C-alpha cells in the first residue's frame, strides 16, 4: 500500500507539477535522460525566445517550425525503430543447460519438421 501511494505521488502529482516528466526507475538511464532533456528544451525554449527576442510573427513561426521539426524527428526515429524490431521473425534461444546437455531442438530432429 505504501509503495503504491509513492508511485501515485511520483508518477501522478510530481508529473503534473513538472509538466509531465518524472524519473522512472524501470527505464534505462538513456530513456530517462532523453525525456528529461526533451522536457527541459520544451520548457525553456519558449521562455528563452520570449526573453531574448521581440515578439513577432516571424519569431513564433520559427518557434513552431522548430518544435514541429523536433516532433517529426522523434516520430520518424520511433517509426524506424518499431519497423526494425517488429518486422523480423522472433528467434528463441534455448536455455544454457539444454545447450550444454546437447539436447536436440526442433530443427535438429527431421521427424519434427513436418
């Protein structure tokens, strides 16, 4: 019960306060780091633009183009990775003890091929 409350606080309330980012210990360090830096970029970029440049249609058009390009790049990388890993055939590995004992697999036994 206590850990569930902490999960809700970390993933629900903390994520709501920070705009959606939270540290997920189940993910790899690269994933957490990428999400954090993306979150910082999406938070800081409009603030930096507003504080350094005069508001104009050109500046905000440039902002929209840059944010759109970031999302397109992320979506294309995501699509390519899903395509890469989802279109191949699944390969199962025999446990190490079966390989050491010399057990036959389905491909080794001609009577099982069908």
